[in-house]
C-alpha cells in the first residue's frame, strides 16, 4: 500500500500516478514538488528552498538540507540603520521600505532545484526529465486559479507585511504573469505561465546544473546585477545541498526523527520532552488541562528557540543539552513552581508533501518561497524566495546576516517510529506555527488516539509569545479556563483558521494500513492510496 498527501489535490494525484507506475516515495515527492511550484506559485517553486527527510527500511534515514543562503554581497550591518521592529507575528523583521520582504534584496540563493536533483539522484528511480515532465503542460496550458490562491492574494497580514496583492506585482514581470494589468485573476480563471514552461523544459533537457552554471544561471545573475540584488554567479556555482543526519529523540517509547537546526526539529523535541512528564491523553482534547500543557510546552521551547536556534555552521548550538530530557524536567519544575500564565515576555506561505510507498520508504518534504519576493526574472517565469526577511538585521546576534548563511526556519518535516516500524510521517506549511501544528498532530495521534483526519482537523491553539491564539472551535469553557489560570487568550473568529499551520500526515496502523489527511484549513487537500480507483 502506498500514499501521498499534500495541500494541492492535483499535485497529489500526479504523485500517485508515479507510485502506481512503480516509482518510489522520493520519485513521487520530487514530481509532486515540481507540480506544486506551478499550481501554487507563491507558496513554493524552483526559486525557493526547503528540507527533505527520507526514510528507507534498508538504508535508514537521511536529511537533505537545501535552504536559501545569503548572497556574497551582503553585510552583517547593511540594514541596521533602517531596522524598525520585530514583526508582530514573530515572523521576520520590519525595515524601512520593506527591502528584506519584497524585491531583489530580499532574495537568497535558491536551493530547490539542487535539493530535488540531489534527492532524486541518491534515492529515486526515475530520471530527472521524467520528474519534471508532468509540471510542464500545467504551466504551458494554464491552471485555474484556486480559491486558496485568490484568498492569499487578497489577504492583508497587517502593517508589518507588504499586502499580498502588491507583493505579487512587485516587479513588472510578476505583474504580467499574476494579474491582468494589475487586476487579479478571478477564481477559476485560467492562468498561463508560458515562460515557466520553457524554463522547466530547459531544466529537463539541460539538467539541474543549468540553474547554477548555465543559461538559466546567466539570466539570474544578469537580472540581479542590474537590480541591486545580492546573488552573484559564484554564489550559484558554489551552492551545495547538505546531506546529513536528522535530529533524534523519543516520545513515550517511540523514536522521533526530524530536521534539526536551523529548522524546527529541536523545538519539536523540546516540546515533546516537556509533555512526556504529563498524562496528556487522560485530559482529553479539547480540555483546559491539555491546552494548558500545550501552551506551557510551546512557551518554554519558543523562548529557547529565540535564544539558541541558528545556522549551526555559523553558531555553536548545544544540541545535546537542549534536547536532554533532564532539561525538560527542570522546565516542568519551573512551571510547577510559579503562577500559571506568567510565561516568557512563518505566515501562511510554504508547502508540504508526505509520501509512503509500498516498500516502506517514506518522505516528508517541506519547501517554500518564504513569503515570496515578488521578483520574477524576465523570460524565466518563476518567482523567487524572500528568505532574507527572517535574518536579524542587528549585528552580533545568532541569526544575524552573513554571506553564505541561512536563517532560522520552523520547517519541521518529521517521522515517528515504533521500533523499526513507521508510525507517523508529518510536516506542514505555516511559518512559525509549523512546529506547534506538527506537535499537536503528533500528540493527537499518539496521546489522544485520533485518526489522521481527526488529528489535522482538531481545534488548534498556538503560542509564539504574547497572547495564546485559540481557534474559534476551541470551546469557550477551555478559553475561560486558560484565562482563569492567568493566560491572555485571543479566541479567533474562524472555525478553520489559516493563521494556524496546515499539517499533512500519514499514519501507519499496526496492521500496516495507511491513513492520511491534509489539513482542511487550506483547500482541504487530499490523501490517496494505490487501492483508490
């Protein structure tokens, strides 16, 4: 039995066809990722970056890191004088003119093409051209604008963020692709991306190397040189995927594997270590006690994240001590010894693919454009990331800007194993809320014995500092219970609120049956298996 889950039903169906033709989990994930870049072009694409967790029953686990890296022209103090404040949603920093959020200066060296190529070469069974081919006609012939895409275009995230309707036309080329001379496409209207189709054809025939040292690279370099960007030809030539070991921990006797720093896996392990000291399942969900425990775990781990998480190539991170269960036990003692509620004083963009094939191979792939820069190079047809937006513009900090460095991300592809058997494959889009969403799905499955659909659909809470955010479906009695314990709580107005991350999950039962679900807070997604006719 095999299954693929992602937020875009059409992409999952194409990935499923790869599995049905005998392809493995990596083949399906890479093919799906190229399709996602066409049908969700502000969430992801070949101008982006990401991280992929791969499991093989024979070869074990591997983590492929292909994060965006700062170009060689950056300086640590370049934005210090125009720094205004940290963004209210704890995702990024607000600068004068939003130069870190939109435009050429906001773009890091893209890693997605290199990452997908590395994964397919190491673990796949189909050719590079075969993986790209299904995406090409979708770009050339056009795709209908989805309700979610249109909703993203019209969403205003507040004064700290460039409005998305402005973002998608930050350059003249982007405006030509994503609007009718400034007027947004209607829902269901077909949007053609002809230049992107030609770029994908070029990639398929010339290989991934063309993006970094060929014709495509030449166009990128010329465009960024002409418009004050930080990316050079040497930056592209020198880009490398980091293939490494994932971070590991345990939760209630099961093994947890995830993407370590600068990603969110350490934060996930810390929250699980904290919760392991309590009988979370006995409290049930939703309940005041379970909500309190989740928020306490988030508060402690989020505070640690801001102190310790950064690019480990540039900053020494005491991984062992931070992930130690004794450290979490001390945190529980602090919580028990103080008044409850006296806690410590990534937006919607990104996408996810989870795949398990009939050989037991599994993939959790998170890839992103950050918040999307609005930059499109003439003739290439794809948007670039704005990965510079979450570097700290203040020098001398763990997450400060440096050439070749990547910044903190809460992307958290993760898997849980019961012995040698896969139990959960999970990941999510959703900015800083990714890790808290992944946490709640894992807890819902393992502690609350929920099905995959129940686990991603259950009412959600989140804490990033400040007020606890509670979805409207969280019962009033739970909200009032948290307030009585001293927490500030914002009960949001939407029942399925896209403020929260949108986890994608596959759950393996003891009998080998796979169930999967895509969070309904986006388009509802899909989960398909090879028995589906």
